[in-house]
C-alpha cells in the first residue's frame, strides 16, 4: 500500500464561540501510507473516535485567546483526538498486524503513527472496543510526535513552562481518581455531579453509590435526568435548565454538599460553592460551560472557600498512573459482572463526526459521544 | 465596684462600602460591673484590641448581604473583637485577679465575661502582651456567650448549618498552618505573599525563608515594600499599586509560582492563578480586597485549576489546634532568639480605635494594627 484515498475531518479555521458545521470540512485525500523498513511505524485503521470536550480548546487561536492553554490545531489540518484503532501494517517490533490499540489518532480512516511506543495495546477484548475511548481509557503524557504536524505534545503555558504535560479528561480513570483520591469520600456523605450522564459523570454517580454516598446529578434534558436515576442509580437528578439552580440545590441538599464533582464550571460552580458544607471538597475535572465563551464567567463566591474551609482541586491522571492497572481491572470486572454500566452515544461514520462533536457542546449526547469510523 | 463610667466604641449602624468615622461612636456609658457570688464571671480591664479584617463582615447587614456568613454586630452595640486583658475581679475559680488573658472582649475599657472558660490565660510574659492579639493568638471556636448580646458564637451559613464554627484569622497560627500544613512547602520552591507586611503575611514570609524558599511579597506602599525586604527578609517585594501586576509577577516569577498565600482575593487572586506552576498550591487565608465591595469580584481564570492541577484550600485553625502548643513554643523561642520578628502598628487609646480599624481597609497599617486601651 503506497497511497490510499480516504475521508478526513479537517478544521477549516480557528473557531469562535460554539463550533458549527461550517468550521469543519469532510475531505477526500490521498494519504501516503508507506512504512519503510526501519521506520518503526504503524499504519492504523481507525475504528472509534472520542468526542471530548477538551478538543474545543484546540480549536481556538492561541494568539487571540491567550488564556488558552492547550496547543491549538492547525487550520486546514485533520483533527486529532483519542481513538481505538486496528494495526493493519507495522514495522515496529512491538506491534503486529491485527493488534488493537488506543491513543491519539487522526479523524480519518487511516493514520500512520511514526513512533507508536505511546499507543496502548488493548489486551482485554471482552468489552466493547469503543470503551477504550472512555471508561477504560486513560490518557497519554506525550503524544506520538508529528501526527499531522499538530500534536498535542505539551501544554503551552503562558510563560512556556516546559512541563510536557497534556491534561485531558478522556478516561474513566478521571472519574475514579477524581472521586476517590481527590475527594476522599466517606459513606453517608452528600455528592453532587454535574453532567451526570457524561462519560465521566455517569461513572462518578455509580462510584458514589458504591461508596454509600447520597448522590444527585444534573443534566440538560429529561431523558438524561431519567437515565441518571434508572440506569446509573443516582438517588435523584434534575434538569438544570428547567429549575432555579439555587432552589434545586437547596431542595436536594438541605444539609449542604460534601463533594462536588465539577464537569461544568462557571455559574454552576459559583452557585454550588454557596451550598458546600464546611470542609467540602470540589474536584475540578472540567468546565464545559466555559469552553465556547469569549470571556470566561467569574466565580464570585470564592470567599466561601475561606470561611468554609473548602478545597478546590484540579488533577492530572498521570499523577495517579500507578492506579491505572488497578482501575482497569476494577472497571472490567465490574462491567462484566453488571455492577458498573456505561452508556455511549455512537454516531456512525466520519460523515457524522463533526456534528457529533458539535453536539457535545450543546448537551445533545446521551452518554459518552463516540464516532464509529469502521467496525473492525 | 457596682458600676463604672467608661468609654466604649459603638457601631452606629450597618456599614455599606468602606467603613467611615461616622459609622462609629465613642460613647461614655455606665457599665454595671457586679460579679455576684456563684456567677463564675470575670471583670476584665482591656489592654489591647486587635484590628482584624474579618470584623468588616460583622459590620454588614446579613439581610441585605445574604452572602455574609459571619454573624453581624448589632447596631448600637459595642464592637467585639480579640483582645488582651487583665482580670481585675473574678468569681470564677479558674481565674485570679491579676491574671492576663486573651480572647473575645468588648471595645471598651472594662468588660464583664459571664463564662470565662473560653478565655485563654497567658503564661509566657517574656514577650509583649499585645502579641497575643496576633502572632501568639489563635482563635476560639465558641465565644463567651452574650457579650453585648452579639457574640461571634457561630457561623450563620446560608442554610443555617449548625456547625458552631467561627473562622477568623487573628493568629500567627494561621500563617503557620496555612503555610506549612496546607501548602506543603519544599526548599527551593517559589512563594508569593500578598499583604506582605500584615500580621499574617510578615510571618509567612519569614517561614518561607526558614524553609529555604524564594519568597516575594506585595504591599501598598514603598515603606511596606522596604520593610518586607529589610525586616522580614523577603527576597524581593513590590508595590502592587505602582506596578502592572501581570508584568510584576512575570518578572519576579519567570518560572512561575509554587505557593501563593492569599490574604487579598479578588483581582489579585485571579491574576496569580495565571502565574501558578502546575501542581501549585494556594492557601486561601483572607480576601481583604473584597470585604468592602457590594458585589465580590469574579475569578475568571478558574480553568487554570483544571489544566494546571492547582489546589485552592481554605482552612480553619481549629483543625490544627493540636499544633497550637507546638507553634506557641516555636514562636516564643524564635522571637526570643531574634530569629523571628513581629511588627505591630499601635494606635493609642479608644479615641483612636475606630480610625485604626478603618485604616486597615485602606492599607494604612504597617504591621498588625492594635489599639492600646491601657498599659496594664
């Protein structure tokens, strides 16, 4: 195979505000797929692609958005994100034709990875492969170098700290360490989860119930509210678009909140701070409400952090990478025993990829949004 | 002694914005000072009174300021705050005439404390007694009941959590546990302290140097900037009113900040978050920039908490009360050996008490502001 005609999803230009269909192009392209001997590369067939909220940051122009911390995509280039792939050709001794892997790949049918050391081989195949874009995935510290010349290879801090760390929430491990390690939950504590049906939130809700906590979630539709209660076992849930947030939080947490797992940020976080109990803990996992705004909303209730001895903690899964094998075993066992459920919302084909990704920012997904590019 | 003519500082009405002289009244009053047998009370002669920023919260009307968490003073009543006092009469077996104590007392010459169990007896007198309003003080969980009918006896949370906890920063123990216990400093780390000459900030700077950190402070006048460097040993300091904050932080911390000890909040906190290193820690000790505002400023850069794995922690000294005896020994020994210095800014007499307190909110104090009511 020297070259191959294939479909690719391209970001046409930097995005302002909410991403829209016209920001993306589905193009056909001849991709050169030559794996010369000694190249230690792999050619991947992409099977599933994750629609992750953090990708919004990569669509912004860093010059006009100096607060943007994650390296931007290059306009005119193929999107890059987490995916599950099949190795269809390999010149790397660590990979064989037929291996299934997950890691950063292109939003296209086939991708050449020049140095696949950082791809993760999938050994457990008793669960859907797509789960490795979410519940069973983690994330990589460094990506696989010059994939489309725009790799997510380091955070570009305002002063160029060369930390080489990328922080995305693509894995169930984020739910696991964010809840257990950062929030130190105890049985009987009260837990609030925003984006209760998202790829992370649905797991936090289930972990909280396993822990013996009282857990309430919020979501943007009645369908998701019902799913939270019936499928994920939240004690209760509400549609934050239909209720006054302060009144709802007061109703569901008359004694206050011990733990808030924040996937939303902004006004939601600001209000929740008012409802935290003394010594409450907030895991700052994501802030999807802020990603499409030109100016982030302000958090005005920070004095509560002082007077109520609150903790607000960000985290990066690599600090807990020693936990990943334990987590993987835990998650697969619980999935297979039916004690943990995981809901994905699958869009079929690269033709529907951009609208799937756009939909995430409008809360249209019910569960983790995944694009199925090919079936295997 | 049945009654005594004395001077008292009274809050005339709830304060809006910055407190001003007309909000207070110095009145003469006949105070009944009868300690009947069996009353287990003490009559105190007040020696020194602390001018603490938290007192501003108590001057606000909670009804019109629902975000106000600390119980308000009653208009028309004598101010209450931390002080150092001499017992001049006692019907309580635990207290003798001539004992020196510190704790909550009235802004007046003499105060009757009906249940003095929560007063703290001063045993080390080799340091100025006034130090027990600051560097050697801690704070009390519950106050001494109905002192002027307005005791600081519990936090009134928005939903009336009955936690019985009051959180004020009146002691050096706040600097000690806030720095050592919350921020887990390591030698060589970079530390930024706002209000570098305040009662807490000056100590954090010295603790940071003892730890082998690089520490820079900010203050509102050149006099305080110089004092920070020459007296407290900060590696550097700057006048935040004279410099662009972002540029100054970039200049003093080209590699970023590991630890921020926040006494200021608001825009300062918002900017500092941008300069934190990954895994940076912020001790949320106080937010004096916000106390006189009708609406608190918003913190817009919270997404940095997510992507840089920051921790923002409030704290309450009572969680560390087991450390207080150790701290007291440490502080007194270091003071006596000249390894720790402490600067107070003393106003003489109740006549000058309200202007001393007002001045704190304009940064007029150089060091911990204390009112000396009597000399002993």
